[in-house]
């Protein structure tokens, strides 16, 4: 699976997850997620990209077995439900796939400063907020025993 196909499938999954929140979150395409995700995928080793592609094929296969429709042709609610089922799987590799994909998508989406407010994070403080510096403790060297 090419990085472009991986990106499209992951952006579709992220769009379904973000739509669930209904918090005024920008759509992944509007937030520049495809470009950031593409750059992040190119940083992966070829082996890791193949593993991710294989994991997404597993997600497709599970969706097809449940509803006779591929992952891409399901509604956002069905996509969320199918993805959440991975996290509840009895098989550890499927739970791990869920965690890896979820962490990747959350990282790529929320690393954009426009999305900071959705989490309650007001951005980096460095150079923007005065942080008081307190003096360190006075350390006394213990006396040597004779």
C-alpha cells in the first residue's frame, strides 16, 4: 500500500473519529492533517509502513466480514464502531494495532496549534507566560565520620 493510500485511509478514519466529538473541531483536511501525516509516514521505516498497511488491511477485512462492505464504504458511526472493536479485542496484536493507529492519528491531529484549544491546552508557555523561578534548596554536605 502506497503512502498516499495509507494517508487517505487514515484521514478517513480520523475524520470519522473527529466527527464523533462534535466539538467544533476542524475537519482533518482543513487542519492540514494529510500533509503532516504523509510526512510522518515517510519517516517510518519501510518495515513499519508495511506493518501499518497490513494492520489497515486487517481493519478492512474485519469490516467486510461484519457488514460485507469495505472500511471505506461504511458510515462514520460504523467506522468508529469497527475501530473501537479493535481496542476491545481479545487478541493482543489487534489491541496493539488500535493503540498504534490511535496514537498516530491523535499526534498528527493535535500537534497543530489550531487544535490546542480543543484539549484545553493554551499552547507553549516559553516566552509567553512569566514562570517564577524559586531558589533551590541549600544543600549541606554531611560531615565525614572518623
